[in-house]
C-alpha cells in the first residue's frame, strides 16, 4: 500500500512538472491544485484530486460549480470507473478520458440520480463539469483532451 502511495505521489509530481504546474501553485478553496484542461477546443480550469478521500468526496456538498470550471479525477490506474451523486446539489456532465481523448460522456446527471454512473470503457481520468457543459460547447466522444 505504501509503495502505491509513493508511486501515485511521484506520478502526480511528474504530471505537474510535465504540465508546467508547480505543486501548490494555484489551489482551490478546498486545497486542490488547479490545472488548465482543454477538451476539444474548450478550456476548463479543473481542480485535480487523486487521494481516495478526495475522489470519494468529489464535488459532493458544494452548492454549485461555475461555468468553465471542473474537477479532474486522477484515478490510480486505467480501469472501469463508477461515480455516484452522493451529496450532489446540482447536475453535472461527466467526461470519461483515456489516452488523451474523450471516450464517453454522461450528460446532465441529476443530483437525485440513485445509481452509479459507469465509464463506457476503462479510463484513468474523469472530468466533472457543470450540467449542460458538453452540449453548450459541442464536446463529443473522440475529442482530444490536453493539459
């Protein structure tokens, strides 16, 4: 377990260096580092989370998510991902990402949705954005994702 945490921490540090983001450079009110993500041609200022606790909490219990903002989940590996709407107070779009491209979308998921929202294939990144974002910005499966 300890080696997995060390590997994950090293991966995030390399990710930050590769993306030009210094750890702690720009933090959200919740202490999550921001990263500029571009989906297709649309920029998103995304909070990044990777710890099991932060992934579990996600955007739960927040009142809203401003347009142009999101949360990028750095999953521990490529695999099937399941997200629920626990504690959510607003609808979201979920963008499933692997290999630098969008492989699936879950649009306008209601905060009252009772089940799990599952990735259409194994992924290692998940981006949550305000509900309707994908339609407003023409985001579709196959779009490139960069940071």
